[in-house]
C-alpha cells in the first residue's frame, strides 16, 4: 500500500511540494534553494506564487506553529486568509494574553 503524501513548503521560494511523510526523515531541503522545507500537513492548499500577501499570511501562521493537518471530521479548521484577519487575531491575543497560535485559529474574534 502506498503511503499518503503530505505538503512541505519553502517560504523563500514560495513553493509547495507533496512528498511521502517519513518520521525518520524529518529535515527536507528545497530543491530550488536548498533551504529547509516546513512540514505544513496534508490538508494544505498553497496560494498562487504571485500572491505575496497570502504567502506573508502563511509565513505568520507557520512561524506561530499553526499547521494544516486533517482532523477526524474533515479539514484543518479555520485559518486566516488575509493579513487583516491575522492582525485582528494578533491584537486580540496581545490584549487577552491568549497564545498566538490559539488566537490565529479562532473563527470569530470577540
């Protein structure tokens, strides 16, 4: 049986690669620039390469520790898609003391 593939992202190149997941091989390098790839999960859909705002939003999410793994009921849940949504959630997190990763995946900000 073939192993399921998962997504890896190179932020400097703005490229996404689907590769088989292997626990023994944690570190993968980008074939273009040889920088480390970030494991983002199997439910990831990359933005277009030219959409710099979407890649900037993705960069904030990944640096905060947010990933795109499937859950038992479907996809990864809510993820902000614009820098405005990211700023709203980061402001909320600073105001309330909630961890950034948790605030970023909130569907609604009170």
